[in-house]
C-alpha cells in the first residue's frame, strides 16, 4: 500500500519558473524523504527532513514539513529542463526501522 | 565509487517460469532493500535485509516470492511460477546502516516482463 499521496500528479512549467509539489501521508513518521526518478537514471535521493524539522534547503530545493497536517512540500526554484522527472515523497514509520513507503509521484515537465 | 548494480537489466520470461534477479549493493552497506514498481506507481516495499537476515518481509506479495542474502552482500530475489501480474520494475537499494534516516541508494532496476 502507498502511504504518501503527491499532488499534483502532473505538472508542466516553463524553464525558470518555480515548481511546487505536495505530499500528504497518513500515519506518524520519523523522516520524510524526496526522491527524483527520470528514465534511465533510476531513483535519486534528494533530501531528507526529520519529523522535528520544519524546513530544509539544498541548493535549489526547499522542503517543508507540517506534521500536524501530515503534509510536506517540495519547491524547486528556477527550474531547468533537466529537472524533468517524477518526484516521490517517501516516509518511514515511527516503529524504529527503515521500511520506507513511497507515494505515487508527481510527474514534472519543464519546458525549455 | 560503484553504486548499486542489478542484473539483468531486462528479463522476459514465460508465465509459469522461475526467475532470479540479482542485486549488488554498495560495498560496506549493511542494509539492503527490494522494491517493486508498477507503471505509473511509486516503488512498493517488498523485503529488507539487515546483514544476512530478512528483517522485514511483510511486503512480499505471496509465497512465490523469496529473497536471500547469504553472505550479507549480494542479494537474489527469486520468483517461482511467474504470473503476468508480476511484470514490473524490481528495484534494489542499499544503505550504510539500517535505521531511521539513513539514505537509501537505488540501483537502476530490473524490468521483468512475464508473457
């Protein structure tokens, strides 16, 4: 079963614009991670945010986490054509081990 | 250094046949994970190893699926009596240690097609 649900499921923007993707989840978590997947390159880990953190930055990426709403957002600023990919949020449970549950993903297309 | 590798990259088999999918984790990573990804979906957890033992196999869909990691490094996912519904990309990942917050590094996957 998939715990996370990304929104929107598909997003198309012009190069240079910002892209925002949201993720909602159902049960308590320890960490939430965002991954990128583009064809031929597999899943790549982007950023991890812990349940006691509210915001985290990495380069052009900004992730927020609201545990009271069980939601997270991923913002990509100044998008590039190379950002075209599917983006997944993944959560691990509070049970103390690393069984990660992925959402269904947001398919981002950045038009040059 | 070398990342996670998976072989074969593609496997086509007939319904009812047996298949083995191999995963070579990053050297020194003690935790290894198998996921299955169907078209348009996110990866679904199958099984996770800590060292040689399966710490959690709750994601295996039925007893036709089995995985081993006899020496705590390479892992093999075995599927008996394959069915068309088993067609998917099978992903392997490894992490330095088990436990919350350790990044998982994914391999490129094996695309399994059951005809």
